[in-house]
C-alpha cells in the first residue's frame, strides 16, 4: 500500500468515527462506578423496566412432555 492510500484510509475512518459520535446518543459516561446522588438516575431506570412473571415450577413440565 502506498502512503497516500493509508492516509486516505485513516481520514475515512476518522470521518466515520466523528459521524457516529455526533449522530449517536452521546450519553456515554466513562467515569466509572457512581455512588450517592450521582447514581440516583440508575435507580429510576430500574423502576421503569418491566418485570418478567415468575417462572413455572420445574416439576410440572415433565408431565406435559408426554403429550
């Protein structure tokens, strides 16, 4: 590969990265684990997630398998 093609490839990758970063949500937190008031939004998000119904007992499906 020539130097010119490598430079063009790098510029295309930089452009694609910039496009994705600008068009994305942009709500990325690289600060690590949060505690206290900073983590309050996580508790609210957990409340909004629907809870799956409890699983059926494991003994009953053995009788259903014969049908």
